[in-house]
């Protein structure tokens, strides 16, 4: 794997982990604020923020797949013909 592809894969993984952690933290914040504010809690704003984070995670999955396909093609392999072992 070339350096650019290696760095891209690392960046994708770091950003994915950060977004996953951020999504969990948003849930914790939502619970705390909901408890504190009761009826005044802005639930739609939190649903929108969570949806946006999910969209970013979906984008990263697409980019990861695209990058993997390019790496396999550069190595002379077809992406659809690769089987992963369960070990």
C-alpha cells in the first residue's frame, strides 16, 4: 500500500472513531439536558444533530469502500472476488 493510501485509511479510521465517540457523547448530553430541562428540551435539534453525525458516518463508510476498491485494483485484484477469512 502506498503512503497516500495508508494515510487516507488512517485518517478515515481516526475520523470514524471520533464520530462514533461524538455520537455517544451527544446521547449522554441529550439525556442530561433532557433531565434538566424537562418540557423545554429541544428534542428536534438533538435529532437533527444525531442525523447529521449518522450521515457523516455513512459518508466515511462510502469513502472507505471506495478507497479499498482503489487499493485492490492497484494491486491487480477485483474487489468483488475477494473473500475474507474468519480467522
